[in-house]
C-alpha cells in the first residue's frame, strides 16, 4: 500500500500545479524546458524591437528564474552574501529579499549561486552552493525553516563547484542532488528523510522524477554515474557509469517512454539508453551533442541543445533522438541557452553574448529572424518566458524583463 501511495504521489506531483503562464521551477512546470504559452510575439519589423520593461541587479551568479502568481524569484551573490530575491513580475518592484552569508567561490568562473528556486504551495525552496537549504514564505520572505546539509557528522560532501542542482518538490518531500547520489528532506520542516551514502560526490544536475515500468524513481547524477533511486527510501535501483572530465555531469537527462538521453561536455558526448526498473543499456553513443551545463529540448523526436564548451566551438545543434545523427549546428549562439515556446513550435535563444533570437524548431536548419541585444557580458543562464515576459540575466547579475506581448 505504501508503494502504491508513493507512486500516485509521484505521478500527481511530477508537474507542479501552476497558473497559466507560471514557470515555478527549473525547466518549467513540466520540467522539459518548453513553455506552452502562445500569446507572445516573435516577429518584429525593421523599425521595431522588444521593449525592456524593467531591470535589476541581483549579484553574481547563474541562477535562473521561478515565476509564480505574479512574483519572480532568483539568487545572486554580492560581497560574500547570497540573496534570494522576490520581484513583482510586472514592474520589477522588490517585494522582499532574504540575505545570508555565503562565499562567492569563484573557481575558474565568476562564482555565485547556480541553482534555481522552486515555488510550491505558497513556499519557495532554494539551496546555496555550500549546502544551506531555505524554505521561505513566498508572499513575504519569512523563514519557514532552514537546514545545512553539508556540515556536521554525516553531512554531504560538497562537490568541487558546490551544490548546483535545483531542488525538486515531490509530494511531501524535497529532493536534492547531494551525498553519493541524492537526499530527501521533509517539505514541512526540513528534517532529513534519507541520504545516500558512498565515496562518490554529487553531480551538478537536478533530480529528475520519473515512472519506469510502473515503479517510481528519481534520477540523480554523481561524478561517475547516473543513478536511479527510489524517491521514497533512497534505495538505489540501478546505475549507469558515465565518466566526464572533472566529474561534471551537469545537464539533466531527458526521459521519453523507456528511453533516457544523457549528455555532458569536455568532449564526453551523449548516449541514448534503454531503461527499465532494473537497469539501463546503450542504444547509441557518440560525441555529436556535448551538453556542458544546460540540457537539451526534445521536440517532435529531435534534440535541440548547446553542443561544446565555452571557448571551444560551442553552438546550437539539432540531433535525431532515435539515431543520434547530427542534423545541423549553428555557431553564432556560442555557449548560450535555448528554451522551447508555443508548445515546442518555436525556439527562444539567448546567445552567450546576450543576443535574443527567435526561430522555428526546425530540423532542417536554424532560421532565426532579426536578433536583439538585451544583455552584455557572459550569458549562460537559461531565460524564462512567463505571461509574455522574458526574464534573462548575465553572470554579473544584471536582470532584464523583456516585453514580448502581442501588439
């Protein structure tokens, strides 16, 4: 009976209930990086351009945005202090800000927080790079609970670049990529429900809940493998060995039916796995897609994602899901980011240098219209579309809200 209850909770909680247009967690309400919004504009005349509605400075970092009930949340670091920000989505007015000491930890990059907050049930959950987890009231920022998962006896060892995966709310618990391959906290009070043990460090991806052959699982990365675990107990079901240079298994996997796509950078490549309740086997593996940080989109049997590392020929690429064959690559995007929109009919691309591009999701080629510079500096953070507003940021912490409403 317990397993049946948990499976029902997983299925019902696989997507966070969200008002139309909300984007309450990393990769959106369906955790696939695709917005279902259609009432937004992507075609612009020669004398027209998208208007920036408001701007803000949130501090250094790469945290994306959670948008819920007219509020937008993100993280940044200034003067060795992390801040969880809450803005009014329409105006940029700061509704509240929660500050706490946290080193910048700029190891071979700018540093700052990397994970994205998640909003559920009137609360916002966030994790810092050194393992401090917060649960705050989404309306006023008051602390419901906080806990440190990386300190004290039995604490989870911090990965080289800190805890980077975003928290996932699943039923009565919060799943976090920490420990040997994951842990779970009680959503109500932050108490520890289970923690994985072992010599491996956590990877940098976010947990991915799924149902495989009728069994509830959560997929976690560590520095050496992808692991499927029972989200109720933490019991390991299976693992697929996946060695990436420096242990950077960062891009979330994509599951469709009984298949799972995995990818990582540093010239490791990608693979399609056939998965079951007891294991995984390789369907194909190649180096045609090397997701260093952000995961691909799966649209109509095609994968769209950033192939390659920063400064090493990175660009937007399209692959066939079933065969792994490369269909096209466009280098002008660099190590930028991409989301799907209009249910997957269109791509919204933010290049590494801050140029905004719109294009159809077309397996025959990348065919964007006129581009618009909306940011400068390094842009590695995935933008978010919500209620015809695009939220984007750069590494320095400049946030822009771009008006994409229909004329």
